[in-house]
């Protein structure tokens, strides 16, 4: 990881490179392809916050946040949540801090928008992301969203 890490918006100039980004084969069942994520972001632009992760000029990953989503809209007590929708670090680029950087940037964006809690969901299984999220401080809530575990992270004040 270098000091040149940054998130960039998806643009006509980089969208094809974004769609070519692949995680390790054993992780494919845990994260949707970037093309699907971009389609979902296009269909729901008020909710999705998609960004590409660059190290210098090299595309190393993709992250997408969700903003103010109700997991159970039929429940009047359900609170809007914001958090991590997708995270994909390219095969061969993992273990270098790119995922942590992306999660930190999503947390910072949610904090800028007035949020104090970040939500993430993950699938369980070998090669899954649970250990990564728990190391970052997310805690299991005891809830599920579909077949995924729900985790939350409190953001520090101010």
C-alpha cells in the first residue's frame, strides 16, 4: 500500500476496467461482480455510493456504500441504516490494506453525512469476509439479512 491511495467515482473512462475487476476465485460466492453492483447503483442512485479504489494509477478494488436504507420497511420501528454494501479487492492485491482503507473511507463518508453507526452484512463460510470485518471492530448484531450475518460498527464522536 502506498500513500497514493484514493477513492474515485466510476466514470465512462474507468467503468470497463471496473467491470473487469475480479476477486480470488474462492471468494466469488461472497461478493457480486462489480458490473452487478454498478447496475444496482444506477437503479438506485439515491441509496448507492460506488467508488473505485486506486493505489497510484492502479485500480485495486471497488467499494459501494448504502445510505439510509431500511432493512425491514414493513416494521414502523425499523431505523434507516448506512453502511458497506459491497467490497471487492482484486485477486493478487489483498492483504495490503486496501480493504481497510476502503472501509475507513466509507465510515468517513457516513460520518460526514451525520451517521454514527456503520452496518455491513456478510455470508459465512470458508474464505468469507467475517474475520476481516471482526478485526476492523464490527460486531455481530444477532440479526440476519436474508442468509447474511449483520454486523455494526460504532463511529467515534466528532
